[in-house]
């Protein structure tokens, strides 16, 4: 991915991401490295983190969010 196309992740959210979160999100992703918005929202709620932290974890894990209804990620 070129630097002009990279997604910016706010450091306030990114610093709260743990390796365990990234691994759990990778495990929930499909074979194409994608996860649905409802699955990621549920993950965030189960982990007790705000949606932005879960989104940052997905970004860091290289997982793309799709079927996003609310624009949380």
C-alpha cells in the first residue's frame, strides 16, 4: 500500500491495541482478510473497548472492515 493510500490511525486509539486483540480479530476475519462491521462491533463490546480501538486493532492486524452501516470504523 503506498503512503498516500494508507489509512491514518489516531495514536490515542492505536496505543490501546494489544497483540491479543489483533490475533483475535485475525481469527474472526474471513479467508480474504475481511471482517464485518457487526462482528467487529460485538468484539469491541465483548472486550470492553470503544469501537475506535477495535478499528485500530483491525487496521494494525491488516484486516479490512466491510458492510459497515454506522461508519464506526
